[in-house]
């Protein structure tokens, strides 16, 4: 499965648009990680606990989006975007969405 942020794929022609596909993951903070994050916030620097949590959420959202596209018979997902939102205090959603398409390789 090809997943790109661009509206086209070099070397291939989009032959069909199957529709929007999306995947999301909602993650909440962990009290132990929050304590470490507070200390890092005081001294400055990257909050690695949250960086890891968001990276895992992004991967899971992409995997879910790809699964939806595969179920539709897509060859690729184009124009992929990410969006985050706070669902409640201490929990955030990572949303990944794009357009599922079929391809016909050029040449």
C-alpha cells in the first residue's frame, strides 16, 4: 500500500477514487509518565514520554487508515493528513485521513 501526502504518485495514474479513509487513536496520559514529564518541563528539553506516546498514536492511526483502504480494494492513499484534538482532560485523539484510490502504473 502506497501512502503519500501528495495528490498524485509519480509514475502512476489514478484510475479510480474510492473515497475518504481514516484511522484514529485516542491516547490518555499515564500518571507515572506525567510525573516525569513535569520534571522535564521544569528543567526544559524534550518530553520524551509524550513524544513516544504521540508517535505510537500516529502509527496506529495510519495502520487503521490503511486497513480501511485495503478493505475497499485501494492501491494507495493520497493526500494524507494528520489532525489532533483533545477529547477530554488528559486524553487526545490522533486522526489520520486521506483519499483511497486505485492506480494504473504508467508504461
